[in-house]
C-alpha cells in the first residue's frame, strides 16, 4: 500500500520526516482506537512523532508501557498514562523502529540500547508495528547485531561468539566509557560472517551463558511501514 502526503504541519529535518508524520497519522487512524488500549512504545524518531500526534481521546483512554527513558520523557510531555511492566501481558499493540529489516521481515534492533525491553514488549503484544525508512531495508543483513550481556560475563562470552563466526566489539561512549543499558548490562556489537540462517544464529547465541538477549527479532511484524521520501510510505506487511 502506498500513501501520499497529508496536510500535517511540521518542521522537516530530513527527507523522511514528512513521511514519518504521515505514517504516524496512518497508525493512529488505523490501529489506535482510543478505547482503553494498552500500547507499548519503543524508541526513535517514528515513535516520538506518533506520541506527539496522539489525540486527546487516545491520551484520555489508553495506557502506555515505555521501553526506554527517551520515549518515557516524550510520553510524560504529552501527559500519557504510563503503567509499569505488570501490564505487559495486556498489550494490544507495540510500535517500534528497526535498525535493519531483511527480505523475510526479520529485524535487527538495539542500536539505541533498549533491545532487551523492546523484545519483551514485541513478543508479548497482540499486534506489532515496525516503522523504518527505506535505507533500513535489505535482502539480507549487513550490519552488527547488538548482544546484551551481563558485565560479569564480558570476557567469557567472547570466545563462544568468535567460534560461531562473530566479531564482537564492546559498545562505548564518546569518552571511551562502556555503554551501560538501563538494565545495568553491557552491549557487544557483533558482526557475523554469515547471515543466511538467522534462526539458527539466534539459537546458538541464546545458548551462550552471559548473553541476556540478542538484537535479532525473528518474528515478522504484523505491519512494517517503510518511509519513502517526499511524504510517501509503504505498508510492507509480513505477508509480502
């Protein structure tokens, strides 16, 4: 499905911004009824725009679970009712972005560091919606996979990752300090030699003691929005 621009007032900072506005409006119109829904919010530009465009009815009647401090701050600005993790089993839908999407609609997520919480919400929700710009879509993966690990296992996991074809690198901040997730863990950004069997790679990684979660999302989203330039977008569902 292709869509053309609607009349939304915004300040565009890039070729995809107007498209993200239109995707946000489409999601609100077609997936958020405003009738006491529980909604999971990932992080990033697209989710931020959706939060900013929510109607008063949605704000009044819906409840939200946030995966990161970044999106929680945006939700607080809109006076959304934020609930804790005890409501995750009740999620009607989750809206999130992705770092890469392959031809089978597998995802790599975790560029922002919230992969563990995002994965919990993603696999718990009745409906999943992913939004990304056209530069994130590939025939097969070509980037690093974030692996969230406990600090105690930082060195122990590396030989196992290398053994299955991975080249891990500890994520660091600009000043050289290790990046710490909101769960108190570390992230190894890992490039792999072979991405032809993502399902098997996920299984092998989850067997390694010390890896809390991977940025591989095997389950295809129910709706996968691709932002094009000039306000256009496509809904590339898992059936494609």
